[in-house]
C-alpha cells in the first residue's frame, strides 16, 4: 500500500508506483471528491480518450424522447 503525507503547505505527493500505474503526467488536472471521510483524486481525461468506449452497445429497444412521460 502506498502512503503519503500532507506537507505544511497542504500539498500531497502521489507515490511513483501510483503515478506510473495510472499514467499521470506533471501538470495534469485532477478532480477532488470528498465523501464521508474519504478523499478521492480522479484524473481528468480528454474527451478523445473515451472515443469508442460504447462500441458494440445495442441501440435498439430504447424509447423515443416523445414517448417518455
């Protein structure tokens, strides 16, 4: 388990093994989510990184917008 410490300037260093595993780069922006005593960092990804993620998803059987009420 990787560990880190909050500096006097409230900065946190992400351990090397975690940076490498997730492909983090210097200057990359992160979302900070605080929920019930847990802080989660989520790397921002460009929209182009999600291209093709839904490939093969069935597109039939969904209602049209006009039919939803």
